[in-house]
């Protein structure tokens, strides 16, 4: 009986053949994270597309770093929007003239609109005018007399409103604050010592120009209680107050939005 090889019963090399190793890798079940990769990529693409659409070619992150910068940025945006609105109004008028049928009723309505436009602020107005200028007092904080505060040496919202109301009571035909025509929806607001009018921000001195009889307008200013109080501070602290007759002046038409966004009937608390 031939001698047996002592290595005969030892198992052969059990390492898998290359083709078997490859087959095992191909049939391996995907992990949870590998299955989520396409979903994450799709979500990221959707986010980028949404951001691009929302930005509409503009930077979504404002460059303003403080309140003054933000106010200046918004003022510029409002000015640009106003110019766009003016161009669109012109386009609407041209298209309306082209499409509207020529009829007696349409002509009558156009004549009524033209007649009402100057009083509504939608057309230029020319006539004798006066300009009232209000300005802060030229005092530093350590120069303010005893008994007064820093709030007393700046022009406030009620001061501008007092002059505006007095001029309307003096039968002003048209009015302009700074470079903006005043209409029925105009609102005067102050933040600190800056004036906000129809989305634009102005620093003192503040000018109010009114077309009407100069003598009558001056008398209305002298008789107004709010203006009288302001003049007392003019004498005590040196606030700026000047009334100048302008002669023949033309006030431009209002070029902003006429949409009324907030209103409350007089005598209500809601």
C-alpha cells in the first residue's frame, strides 16, 4: 500500500477566484446612505433653481450694514420703482388710446379726468408760490440751554404737518414737500431727524412749497397754533424758519403710486 502523502488531505487554497469575488461585489445590496445620494442631489438642484428664480438676477443678500444704509438702499429702490411705474403708466395710456373706441362718452370722461387732474396732483400746476423752510437748530448737545433736550432742537413730524395744514387752510391750490407733489394719500412721517415721504428719505432742511395767494398763505401761517408753537422754539433755540415768495412757479405732477394701503375713518379707535 503506497504511502500516503501527508499533505493529501489538507484543503486546497480556499481564497475565492477573481471571477467569484467580482460577482459577490456586484450583488452586494446598497447601503442606506448610497440610496439617499440621488435624493440629496435632486434637493440641492431644486434649491439652486428656486434661489435663482427668486433672485431674478439680483443679490438676495443686502449690502446694508445699518439702519442709515438700509434707508438709503430702500430709497434708491423706491426711486427706481417710481421711474418704472411712470414708464408703465405711459405705456398704458398709449395702449388705451390705441385700443379704446372713439366715442362721445370716452371723450367726456377724458375731459373730466383732465379737469380733475390738477387738484388731484396728477398734472403740473403753475402760479404764485411761497416756500417755507424748516431746519434743525445749529447746537451741539453741550450747548442746549437748561430746561430743553436734544429733541427740542430738531424738526419733528408735527412741525412739518403744522405748516402743511396751515397752507391748505390758506387755500393753497397745490403743494410740494421737498421734490414731491403732495396728494390726498401723502403722509408725512419722521424717523429721528429724517423725513420719510412716499418711500423716500430726506434730511433737513425741509422745504414746503405752496401755490396760492402769497399774502393769504402767509396769514394762514401766522394764525396757525402749531406754527406759532414752532416759532417759539425758533426764538428760544434757533430752529430754522424762513418764508420766501417764489413768484411764478410750476409744481410737477405726482409720479408715485396712488394706491391707498391703510385708512381709518375719523372718530374711530380701531
